[in-house]
């Protein structure tokens, strides 16, 4: 049976990703996805997409607002654009998106089936069922507006969709995974993200099987008129509360505070860049322009590629790789971002040709960061964050969002 992986509160944000960042996100996201597929396979990539903690960290390392609902739209859009040219070779495709793009998902899946030999009709049916379950069977006050369907050419898939509750300015993200899925209406979710708003109607819970069967019996035996009359008699009857899931609380504040970051892990990345990097990672450092700042960003990208799910409880930490669109913890440093893309592209390209020295160097960098985080010491959080002068310098190198 598919497992629930956790939940999170996501403040609802509006706005758009500037083109200079959207282009880079598509490139970096696709390279990270390809690195994961090359190292661990497509199934593992789909599992990570279905993991809400990893998904949020993935968006943060690509420079999106570390805590907001906007990560969902931007990550799905970036991967859809970035993976499209490599879809045939990787055996992966991203369908759907926000608004009108979500409604095009069944047609996109049918076309994917025609190209790959998968059962496109079955995939389209799965897409519709997933949307119906989260939009109708789970009545939690959040209206769906985004549906992203990640599919491999062997027919396995993951879905990320999101709803909003404008009254409380919160978003809720729903994660699905086909692996181990036995029923669309018997506790199918890999995870449900969002603020606990009290009791909800969840007919997709396995404990609701009697309710689902009873509704069919009522419709058959009583008809709609008698059912309507009975509603008043049963309204307000409490059901057992939903069990609590591991919970990632994403705050409303834009700035990153000391409580949002596991500092020892950040110190490990800093130490690997400042001390171990120059000695142990020549394959990375021979790339022109790669210094400690880039190695530090690469250490966090490498963790997204190689890290276990338990390490992603603090997505804010990954915003220190390339900053954030909202200028927290600092504006996106384009020189570092572009150098990260250059190094990762070289590693993926060389691995594709059978030379995995750079890929192995990135993996060692991640391992070194983890080793050092047990003993590394560094500045407090206030000193780690950007200073006013560094903000001004980075802003001068960053194109305006306008």
C-alpha cells in the first residue's frame, strides 16, 4: 500500500518567476533530475517527487521562495520545460500544470502513450481519478488549481497537485505515487501537505470503506429525495480524527531565521567548501571559476541528488545554495548559479559518455559535508545570513524581476 510521507503548511503566494530565473531553473532542475536517474533510476526520481519534504528542498535549491506555495507551480513548470528535450532518452515526461494546462493532462498522457506504447487511456483515467479524489472525495476546503503528472515510459507515475483556500491564504499540496498503489479510494496518498483545519470529509481513507459502500446502497434503496431529508438528521455527527502525520510547518515570514535551519548541516557544507574542497575535489575545482562559494552551492545540490529523505526537514537550508527569488536569504547570485549549472552539466555529460569522475566527485562532496557536519564549527546564524553590503553587491549583479 502506498505510504503517507508527511504534511506541511504552505502560505499562499502570488506573482510570477522572472524569466532570467525561470530559464535557469529549467536547466538546473533537469540536470538534477538526470543525475538522480543516472545514479538511482527513474523509480527513485518518482519517489522523491512524491516526497513533500524533498520536493520543497528541491525548489529551494533552485532559487525559489523557500517556504511558499509558489514552489509547486515553478518546479513543475521548470521540469516540464527542462526535461522535454530529453524525454525520449530519459524515459520521463511531465504533463499538466496550472489552470488550463492541468485540464490538458489527459490529452498529453494519451499522446505519451502513443509515443511509448504505454496504455495512455489508463494513464489519463488515473489522472482524472487523482483529481476527483482530491477535489471531491477529500473535502478539506482547498480548491484544486494545479495538477502535475510525472510519468515514466514503463507506465509508473507520480502526481503533485495543489489546492488553495483563499479565506485563510493557505495552500495544500497532495502527492501521489503509483508504486504500491492498490486503490484510488483506500488511503492512496503518498502525502497530503497543508495546515490542519480540523475535521474534513475524506472518503479516500480506508476507514471510510463502509461509508462509500453505504452511500451506494442509500442511492439504490432510498433515492436522492430521501437522502436529502436524512442529511439534517445526521449533520454534525463527529467521526474519529485523522491520525497525525510528520508535519513540516512552513511559516508566513519571508526572511529565514535561525529556527528554520539545522545549522550544523549548513556548517558541514561550508566546511567542505572552505577546507576539504581544495584538497579533495580536483575534478570540480579544475573547472574555471569554481571557488569556495560555488563548491558550497554544489554541496547542497549534491545533497539533493544523493541525500536520504530524513535530511530534508529544513528546506530553508537549501536556499543558501543560490539565494531566493524573494531575496531571502540573499538575492540570487547569477555567477554562482551559472557555475553550478556548468559543473553539473559537465558531470552529467561525462557520466553519459562513461566517464563518471565528476559525478563521483560530487558524491564525495556530499559525503564529506555529512562527515564534517558532526564536528564542524562556524559562525552563528546571524553571521551566516547575508550582510547589507553583500545584499547590495549581489543585487547589482542580479537582473531586476521586472
